[in-house]
C-alpha cells in the first residue's frame, strides 16, 4: 500500500515542494504549535456544539458532505488566530510555487472545520479542481490547493483523510483509483497534510467514535470565484485590523496581474478602483 510521506516540523519549503511534486501529497508533522491549536479548538467549540446541518435537498450532496460530519465556514469570525495559519510564510511559499505562476495573485478559497463523527462513511474520492469549469479549458493548470491541519489525531479508525499518491499526474477522465492505490493520511494533532487540487482524496470512515477534526485552508487562483463568500463572513471594520497581505488573500483589493506569461484584470472593483482605498488614511 502506498503512503503519504511525512516530513519533520523543521523541514525546508524546498523539501516540501519537491515531495509534493513527486507524490501529489505530503504531511508536515507538528506544523502548528500545541498552544495555537488549543486556542483555535476552544474558540470554535461553541460553533461546533450548535451546528445545524444545511438541507441541500439532494441525497448526493448529503452523502458527499457527510451525514455525520460537522462543517463550518467563516473561521476568521469564529477563531481569530486562524489568521496566523492562512498567512504562515511556509504555507504561502508553497502557494507561491504552485499557484503563483498561474495567476500572480491567489486568494483564500475557503476556511473550514470538518469534524467527522461516529458512523460516518468514507467520502467519494474526488479532486478539488473539478469544481471550476476552467479545468476543462486548462487541464494542465493547477487551480486550487488544499491544506488540512489535524485539530485532533487522524487515525485509521476515526476518519483520516483518504489520499491517492501520484494521482495528481493522472488523466481523471480515463483512470479511477484502485483499492490498493488508496492510503490514509494518518497523523498527530498539529500536523498538516498538503493536497493539491488534482490529487484524489476524500474523508475517511469513522468506526471508533473518536471525533476527527480538521482545520482547512484552501487557496485558489485569484481570477476564479472562491467557494466561500468571505465578504458575508467578515466586515470592512474587521478587515481594517488585518495585515495588508491577509486583506489581499480575502479579496479586499483589486486583482490585476500583467507579465510576459499572464495578462489579466482588473477584477473586483470598488467604486471603479481598488477596495484597498477603504483602508487608506484611517
């Protein structure tokens, strides 16, 4: 059986990038501190306790998202220290490498807690780039990149994420994963699994009843619409307190990028200018 290979907490971003290019997935042990994780978990617990599943009206959607799974968005509102994760320089260096060449500016796609409870069945294996029709027009371009921090231990019995190493190089229209090609991203709390948008993966089965909580930060090319509508989860007043880089990641500026390879923008006008004007001279 293949494995998702682990790197130590002090690994270089070059080593991480090399492994991701080879395998299409990698785990960095101890990616966040125990103190950061405890603060985050405490901050979101009330939201988890009061979670009400959304009725999608479609059995297929319910099956895919999980009938025994808690899903939360809008993490900057629920856990202020989430900002430290999405702006982590190691993480952004990886995004610079994989997404930057396709857009110049990438955005935070979604912020999620995904907590799998007892009785949840394995999610259908999928690759995240398929969400955007652009994958039909540019099948060789990576559109999205997913980072999942283990807020609790990920084990074989509590729903550790299924991953198919090497599938980032497949033609997904002609090839499906065989059982022997699927492995589990088992890891200790505080570790992080990196999964590019063309790698097959899916939530695992929870048979032992131990809750499996993941903290997700996914990024997308800046000229694509994000899955999460960040503007409805945050306010301009909140954004005023953030570093400029974080405001850019959340879309509080104008997208425009012009070089010898990419010509695109401007997108995201505010009063026919950049939203960054909202934060000047305040």
